[in-house]
C-alpha cells in the first residue's frame, strides 16, 4: 500500500510510526520510530509494511518574524515603572 508523505512546509515536520512499518526509497522505519524531514523537504511516498502502518504526521508552524524594537509595546505614559 502506498502512503503519501506530505511536503514538510516551512516549519518542518516529524513522522512517528506508531505501529507497523514504512519503507521509502532510501530507508525503512519500524514501529515506534521517529523521522524528521527538514523544512522545505518535498513530499514523497512510502510503502506500508506487510502488517500496514499507523503513522502520525506532526507539522510545525512556519516561523514568524520576531518584533523589532520599533514594533514592541510603547513605553508607559508615566515613564519606566520597572524596579531596578
């Protein structure tokens, strides 16, 4: 049985083989194994083992830009109230 592996996207993803096994063009994974296609990895296909496969795909969100100094919260109107 062919098992489509989705594109990893900008955040990457983990593939957890919970039961059974899968085999790709270069490697195979048995039960309770974890694989990590890096961000931007293209989709592919794997073949389920003779007992089938239960696979969980955990996709990470795309990274977001952190705010710059100009985008942070404006200063308190009465000045800096932090204790030093």
